[in-house]
């Protein structure tokens, strides 16, 4: 089993889904040709920009929207496409939004480069979040970087079990904690705060060439095989969302995302393609 932090995910994994039927079901509307306006969650934006470079219509990114902001802007006609880490809710569907899961990326722990630790156990991580342990092995203070309570990253950590759930609650109650509101912000915070520890997607780290050291969790084995088989629990799903009436340029991006070439590029960024044609 190859660990995600060291070797990455180099094997393309595609889940056979009816891509052509979905693409064919989208109506198109015309507008002046130009860049495709994309916004949404930072991890998804970073990966798409990397894998689609030169593969479809140019992308123009509206930054710092997050999943909810991207979907809201798309429904208002301010974007051509949104990338989200959740499916549209009932109200967003009623506004005419249509989604497709396009890739998955493992959520991993990263530390500030000044932290010498590269391995941990789940129990050690629980102790750090719980506050029972407050320093690294060299005596440096541990500085947690949290996500908002409703963020999918927080929900995934809580789902690891009652001990981690309680530890996350304890961490969120401690005063003075750093809470990163976006994917890009959490990566920047981990990189700038001495002793920092937080979670990021492997896709974001590789797509943006971050130098953040990643922790291997010995009793939470992560590998390409574990991700493909659904045995690694910390997995973020990414959905490409469009309006039911889409522009031809947006439809071209959707087609490019579903190609085998894109699946191979996703694998090089530690991501698992979904719905490859």
C-alpha cells in the first residue's frame, strides 16, 4: 500500500457513469465568446485550473466564493460554472442548477514546515484537538487551524468516530483558535503559522505546488487502492455545477472534464476521476 503523502495517487481510477447522457441533456444558450467564468470552493478551482489548462475554453476565476457563494453566483447568472464540495440544495435546484460529481480528493493533515513530525496516530491527533497535548515533540506549541462548524472538512473529521467528534468540539470551544473560512486560507494559514496543524485536500497541495509537509497517520492508512475501494474515510467529493441552460463554452468545459486525458491529469494531482467517458 503506497501512502498518499509520499507517492501520491498515480493510478487513474474512473467510475463508469453515463456522462454523455448528462452532457446531452443540457440546453445551451449563446453569449459572446470569451473566458468561462468559474467560481466555488478553492480546492476544486485549483485542481480544475491545473488539469484543464489548454484543454478547453480559457477559465476566468472569480476568487474566494466557496461552495455556497459559487452556487449563489451561478444561480444569479454571474458565473458559467461553479465547482462545489456539496450538491445543490432544494432551493438551488429549484433555481435551475444541475450538478455532476467529477472528482474526489483525499483530505489529509498538513503541518507548518518548521514542524519536524511526519507521522502520527489517530489517538495522537485526538489528543491534539482535545487539548490534552499542546506541544510537538521538540516543545514547539501546536497551533490548530480549524474550519467552520458547517464546513465539509469539519463534518468529515467528526465522522471519524466519537473520540474525534468530541475533540473537534473541544477545540472549537477554546478561545483564540484560528478558523480558516476557505480552502485557500487554510493552506496559507498552515504555511505561515509556526507549529500549525490542519487539514487540506491533497489535490490543492499538489495543484498549487505547496511545500506543506503532510502527516502519515499510521492507523488511518491512505493509499490509491484504499481511496478507490472506499476504505479511506476522509474523501472530499467535488461537483461541477451549471445552469440547465448552459453556454457552449461551459458545455465544452464539461466535455473536457469527462475525458480520459483529464482523468490521467487528475490522478497526477492525487485525485480520483468520476464519470470518465
